[in-house]
C-alpha cells in the first residue's frame, strides 16, 4: 500500500499539471512566424509559365506590342500574343472567352456589359482623337468646324470650308465598332447617333482598316481627310493636323499638352475642358472576363507600373501617372 505522504505528493503533482495545461490553453500566444505557412496569409504565386492572348483596339495594339516585348524579356516562361481588330472585337473576344485580355480605347458600352456582365476594366492610360488631312489641303487658320465636319461625314462629300480648302475624299474606319470612330462620332453627332460616322449605303465615305490604315490612306491621298488617334500622328510624314472648332467657335489646337489636360478633366468626370474637346479624349483599357489569372494580373500590373512609362511615351499616349501629374 502507498503511504499517505506519497499519495499527497502524487495528487499535488497532478493538480499542478492540470493548472499548467489550463493556463496554457487560455493565455495569449505569440503570432505565428513567417515559416508557419498554415496560419500566415501569402499572396498567390505568379505562374512562371503561361500563354496569354491580347486583342482588340488598334489604338492600344502598338502599346501592347511594346509592353509585351519588354515584359517577355524579363519573364521568359510567359508567351503573350497581340492582335488588333478594334475595340468591339476586344470587348466581345474577352467576354466570350476567346481572349485572355481584351483591349478597348473607350468605356465599355452598356450593351456589351449587359451581354458580358463579368467584364472587369483596368484603365492603363489615355489618348485623344484628331482630324488629319493630306498635303494638298489648304488648312484654314482656325481649322475645321464641327458643323462642317458633321455635314461632310453624313453625305460623304466635303462641304463649306472643307471643300474650299481642297478636301475631296472623306475616310472613316472599316472596322466597326471602333473606339476611335465612336469617339469622333460622339463628338460630331452625340453618343446616340455616333454610328453616323461609319460608312453606309447612303454616304460615299471611303474606308480604311485601323488607325495605321487611316494614316496610310491620307499619306497616299493628298486631298483626303480622316480621323485617327493622336499617337499615330507622331513622326508620320505626309499628313497635316488641323485645329478643331466647336459649335461655340472655340478653336482647339491639337498637341500633347492640350490632350493631356483634357484627359485629366475627363478622369475627374468633368463634362467639358478648356484644353481640348472632352469627347475626343478617351481611356485606354485592358479587360478581363472576371478575376484574371495570376499571370494575366502580373502583366496588367506591369503595364500600369513606372517601368512601363517608356512605352506610352514611344506611342504618343499618356500613362495614368502622367495624366494625374498634369
């Protein structure tokens, strides 16, 4: 038989052990260390190998090409292909799942969002639209008025000061819908009638594919008139850029500083700008169908980073950082 003294000792030890256990369970403990992966949140790792497709806006296309070339040099396991087709193609392509990233030089229309409600917009920059004419056109000092431009696009025939200046051919975009054409159409005819900017059975408009096609058309037609993204006029020979005159007679000179100033007003949700017609500036967007994969998001983040600034400058566009600092 155990002695009473031994029993007391054993009971005392047992009581001490239980108390220690209880106190250990109820007292606060140190935060898990970084090596405790089960309790420490971590960011989703970026895929080291991936294949990404980008397509849509011909305005965003040259920017994407430059960005992608630089990005793939530092991410050898990622292969990205870039195509054009117009903003409409980018919107429907990403919405239907044929593109990983759609590109659009416009706010995604409500009709598209109704059809593809999971589209997410990532604004990476901004640009502006301007009129260009051939070298034989005698550009008036105050440029061309919105009234005369609108009348000329409705009929396909140059009227008033366009005709007297020597304009003979009016060009529009063959790719429909186009963010660039929609911007010009909204400016000339209001958003509700922007489709009047495109060729139809009742006008005599000539057509060209994409911004580069419009520039090429005017370079080969000294009496032609067209509209393009301002970035495509940079270092382009054989074209002239007339000023734009609104319905109130205000004349807007086309240059980078004015377009950037109007973009800052646009993103501040202003309805007008003293710098340039606000309807002729627009966002440059990347689009995804729902939350993007880590590889896609990593590329989009790069496009919005300071490391990508050189690409916007090279294209004649404006990054969001550049616009915000205007």
